[in-house]
C-alpha cells in the first residue's frame, strides 16, 4: 500500500482561522494515525490579496497548536518540488501548454465585458447558471491574433460532454456531478497565473497526496479537479469534505461574527493552553468510540478513525473551549507556569499562588492578572466601603478571631469557622462579606488561601478600615 500523505494548503491572504486550523488538524490526525506524512504548502498566487506575515502566521500558529508538518516551505523535500505556488509557474505553464497541444484545453479570447454580455444573453433565455460557450465569441482572425500576441486571453479546459465525475467521499459518501453542469472553466487567467482548481491538482499530484480532507465548500471544486486528473490520466486521491462550523445559533461561522474569537493568534495571545485547543478542535466534527473528551494528542492520534467524522455541522461553543483550557491548566506543572509568568521557581509564596489560582483560571492571562492583583494590592477607600455596605458585626467577629489565631491558611480557616459558629451565618452571607472586606473582590479561589496570599499586614489593615 502507498504511504498515506495528506496536506493543508492555505493561502497567505489571512491569518490561521479556526476553520483552517481544524482542517489542518484532521489532515494531520488522519496521516499520523496511519504512520503517514502531513504536508503544508502555500497557495500564494493571489498576490493582490496576500497579507504580510500571512504565511508565517499559518506555520507558527500550527506549530503552537502542536501540528508539526513533515514537509513545508521551511522544511521541503526536493523530491516533491516547490512548496509555494508562486515558485511553480513554469511547471503549471508547461502542463497547460501540453493540454493545449493535445486539444484538451484552448485559448479563450473573451474580455470581461464580452463574458458579461454572454452571461446576460443566457439569462434572457432563462439560463441563470452560467455555462461558457466557446462558440459565442465572434471576432476576426486579425483580432484573435492581436489578442494572442498581447496575451489578452485565458485558457480553459475542454470538458467532455455528458461525463459523470463521481467519487466516494470518505465523510459524506457517494457524490456525482455531470460535466454539462460545469462548463469549460478557466485553468489559467489572463494575468498568466493558474487558477486554484488547476494548480491544486498539479501540486497534489507532484506531492503524491493520497487523501485530501477539506471543508465542504470545496465540494463544487472537486468535479473540476477530477476533470484535470482525467485530462492527464493521473491517479486521483481520495476526498473527504468536512461539515461546517457554526456559532451557537447554528449560523455558519463568519469572519464578521464578533461573538467568537476566530483566529488562533487570538487564543495564543490570551494565554490559552494549546493542547486544550488541539483537543477541543478535534471534537468539532469527530468523536472517539469511547466518547472520551479529555485526551492528550498522542491518545487522539491513536484513536482517530476517519469513519467517525461527523456528517452534521459542529457548534463552536466558547464555554466548552474555556472548560477544556481550565482542565489542562489544572494539570500543567507549577514550575512550567511559574516560568511562563516569569516568577521565581523556588519560592513558597509563588508555589501557593500558582497552585491556588490554576484551579479556577482559564488562561495564562488570567493568572497574570491575578498575580498583579497581589503584587500591586488596591488601597481600600471610604468610597469603596460606602459602595459595599457590609455586616460590620460579622467583620468585627472575624477580625477578633483572626487576632486570636496564627496567621496561616489553617489559622484563617479556623477564624472563618469560628465566625460561622458565633454569628450563625452560612454560605454567601458568611463568605461574601469576609472576602470583600479582605480581598476587595466578590469572587475568587479558596477563601482562606486568597486571604493568606495578601499577607497579615495588608489583610488586618483592610479589616480595620471597615471597623
């Protein structure tokens, strides 16, 4: 059997998006599960839309997620040619000229204005799905030669009439499209650049790609690509089209949808755990047979069965992603977190801070914010006290108990317990006033540890302000 080779082929017209990251991830998992190779190449022929650092964003953010390609523009294998389309124009033109010579493609001299007239003529006849008619344009040989000499033409593939292009989609099942429903389409634009549907076939063939996993929006492209494989008599890869990702309202995720951060860079900058996002994205359209959710990448690779890819859309639940990040942060070694926070590793206070706050934090950014909360404690003001009227008798009782105990986590907890008994208060009525009076926050991790981390001097000064 041939070695499995999958690919992710982004355009550097934007940064790594959630949808692209999931496509890359499933392609990676598919290959790695079968001891195959995962390739990243760059489709950069749409020069006008390419953005600065677009390629870098794709590669660096994939690496941050833990999706490491076996081959890429920065790790190429010369056997398979170039890994950027802009570096393969000679190869594309050589193949296009071959098709023209074999009368499997032809020069089309229509200008954009003439194509628009042809489209309007079809619409006037009730034909609203445009099909190019190569016999429509009537120009003299002299005009044709003039446009030919100036390069004012595109090249279109010559499709066979009434031919069925079909494939067994590894996600969706059997799909079939008739060539008459496609029409001859452009394989090289008048600017000299190949179109996506031509170049991608050449790249996949040159790189010996065996399986193509991509979004379902590419279903309409597949029969066009099959026509190119057919023209060259090349072996075709297997195709699998992944269902869409939606927001929580069930609408397709749009880059204009502000309810969700849509670029991996955003989650990286927020301080999310990359393994958590890797895990979360895996479950956007796939489930393991044992229905387990929390899994390390190695376990996911081992369990990844493409037959369990979903045929239904997947909802991007940010709350679920945050839950995953919390679970991974809890499991992250404290020394690693301290290094990320740039704080001393061998320090008792730092140990307690990290162990306390990683239990409820979602991201490293949350931990940095909490650290700042202690390193630069707020001053308690009269305005703060007047805005938070509390049970002064409760606070006085807690202060008295605190004075009678050693200032330690155990001593603070004893003070809370003694206050509970003496005031006969429980739950929110007990904990909220103590937390607000000592930490100046309504919510936080374990109360006794939160208080202890501020230190005896600050805590008692704050309590006295209430009294």
